[in-house]
C-alpha cells in the first residue's frame, strides 16, 4: 500500500537507524567464532540493545522479553496479540512467527578505505556495517512492520517475533528454545513462518526465497606415515596424502564439471521451479541473476542463466 511507504521510511530513518548503527558497533560474533561469547558479553549487549528498542514500540498489547537457557545464547521473544477484528486469525491455527538473528559472522579481511566492519557508515542510500543486513535489520523490519500496521489501522493475527543468537553457527541453540516456546505456538505450531534472513535482487518489489542450495560439512583426515620423513626420500614412493584425498573427493564431485556424483544428493527439479527460474531470468535479465565478482576470464558453470538459478537453489 503506497500510503505506508512514507511512515515506514520515517520509522526507519528516525527511530530504527540510530539503534541499528549502535548494533553495528557491537562485535557480537556467533559462538563458533567467539568461544568465550558468554564472558565477553557482546551477544548479551546486542540483545539488550535490540530488546530495548522493541519494548519502546507503541504497539497495543506488545510484550517482549529476553529468554536465557543455561549455557545457550539468549533469544528475544516479542508477542503481539491479534487485532480485535482479526481475533480468529493466528489463534486456533497458530500465530505467525517472524524469525531473525542477531549474531554476526567475523570480518573477512580488510574493507576498502573509510570502512570498518564495526563502524557504521552511511553513504547515500547505502549503509555499511557488519551484521546490519545479516541479520540486524530483521528485528526492526518485523516489529516495525507491526507498528506501521497498527498506526494505519490494519488488522493482523497473533504474531510472535523470535530473534536468536546462534544462527551463524548453524543454530545449535535454537531447538531448545523452540521446545521451551512450544506452548505459545499452539498444538499445530505456527500458521506461517517468515524468515527475515535472505536477499532481494531488486528493491522495487517484494521477494520471497523459495529454496536455497544446501550444505554438508565433514572433517576428513588422511594418514600415510606414523611420523614425518624427508620428502626427498619418500616422494614418489609413499602415496601423497593430498592425492588420496583428491581421489576420495572425486568420488563425490566430478572434478571436471562439478557435478555431484552421489545419487542420494540428486533429485529431479520440480517443473514449477523451472517455470519460476525462467520467469525470474525473463523479468530481470541474465546480467541481474548472474551478477558475481568473478576474476577476468572465469567462465560460470551450470549452463544457461536458468540452469544456474536452479543449480544454486
């Protein structure tokens, strides 16, 4: 609704952005990247900052708290009841769950001059700072949207906003909190889950992520000797551990094409996904969907642009 854009912009610029800038300054790295996260206190500091902003929102019936289970990173939980004329929605069928996270990935190398990961910088329409987009914006988007709906007199069902703090480590702490909160979700669980942790190819339309390429991690070690020997004596006789590892990996992935050879890791792409990928390329053009900072001379894999969209999703 066009009439909502102006108040939403004003909410972001005047009320959300200053707090988001403070959030950028906090090095609240995910537990995998800061094993002493609890004693350092950065995650708790970020959670307290964001919780304070949520509690300050003028939304009728809003209740927000910080939950802490022993040894686990905390979560922010905010609940907004259904509006009077939407009482039936999001109650018997379960609430709408709006999800995000506040932990950050560590900085990877130096940024360009004038930019530092933990120093917020505004340049025109762009805002720089570690964690601002992944995923510090989520709490402002979720709760801010509910505030704008309230101010515009729009109805909604019961909503629960859940902001966790271990996502960048694979969300190892999240299941325990979902169990602890199961009573709030109702017997059938949430009616819909909105995950505010993805991307948008353009900013003139609303985007929904339907699928993402998966991830499988394994630690592999190859031993060929019980102790080190000089390469001049063993080379060409003792098999290279790297060569053995390369052979093992070649059983999983075709070294020439990158195709995954394990049958269980392949599936037929549904026709609806092929139609969606085709429509995406037709709407935005090949340059938009294949925008990667590749080095000169590198050729992309995966066939045409439609195939590449399917390959990475």
